[in-house]
C-alpha cells in the first residue's frame, strides 16, 4: 500500500514539474521576444537621432527638417503615415508643415484634421 502511494506521489510530482517547466519555457520565450522587440525599437530611435544629428551638421532647410522628423517618427513607430504641425508663435494657429506620402494620397479627399 505504501509503495502504491509513493509511486502515485512520484507521478504527480513528475507531472507537476513537467507543467512548471513548460510554463517557464513559454515565459522565457516571451521575454526573449519582448527583448528583441525592444532592441529593435531602440536601434530605430538611435538611427533616427543619428540621422538628425548628421542633418544638423550640414545645411538644412526647415521643410527638410520637418520631413526628416515625420519620416523618423514613422520609422520608430512603424506607422503608415504621419504629419508635423508647428507653431512658431504662441498666438498663431498650428499649421501642418509636412504630410507623409500615405496621408498625402488622402489630402485631396479629406480635409486635414483640425488639431488644437
């Protein structure tokens, strides 16, 4: 009787540790995937900042700067489109300074959003 009880406990322990091992393996894989995504996003941000720094070393027009900022933000966020709205004085309304190509396709069909 004691032998059957010990064998039953051994089977329960093996099943428990097997399930625990499977759960921990899944958690480790999820953490590895999240780390890779974070490293990819980090490299996107540093590439954007590096490109922006290179732009400032040369002659840059304001329109090019707006374009680079929108394109960099789109790369970082993995977005399909974007726009930059700027206001250089406190009393002036914000104006869209650059539309991405994706948003530009819809600009003749849809009025630009009114951000405040």
